[in-house]
C-alpha cells in the first residue's frame, strides 16, 4: 500500500487554529471517527494517556502523531493529516505543534509500512518544510501521494 492509501476521504485538512491540544486531537481524529476507523473511546484514551504520560507522540518539533493502543477502539488502520496555521502547545515549555498526523492502528502490524513511509517523508527536511508551509489540502495530498 502507498502512504496516501491510508488516508480516508476528507482526512487531509488545514485550519487556522484550535483552542487547546484537546481540540487539536478531536479535530485531527474526527475523519477517522466519521469513517468508522475508530470509536469515541479511542479519542478519550489518547487524551487520558496524554494527561498521564505527556505528549509521547510528538515526533519532531512541530509534528505530533496522536494515537493509542488498538484495544482502545481502533477498528481499521488509517491516518489523517491536519495542518494548523497557528500552533498549539501540548506541553508547558514545549514547542507549538502545527502538523498533526492522526493514527489508527487496528493491530500491531498493519500500520508498519505507513509508519516507515511517513518516517522517511518527515526525515527529509525539504519535504517536511513543504508540509508545514502548504497553502491548501491538495498540496498536502500531493506531498503524501509522492511519499
């Protein structure tokens, strides 16, 4: 599967801002919820785990991948991409997050290929900068499609 194949319809979006990190999690996970990849418990588990353990899913400065264990309500493997024009803080003293990649992994193996492709994409500074400075959803989708 190509990386873009993990993204259901309308799962790549750009927004001006959110009120707080909880709203950011809700916003980035909403397409997975709407397409029945996850249930409400999955989103609650992400928030509870963040409160208890901190934002363990920050990949690089400015980029977070909210997710939790499959048994908390993941029914299908999928991803979302949400770009915020104004960053949101997940931890006091941390850097603002502007790019959120929501992840639903239905089991411990089905998402490995997607994570590898995503890691390669994010490790290329030029590609990461293109994601962070995209002006519309089509630009974001094109970057993901060519990963």
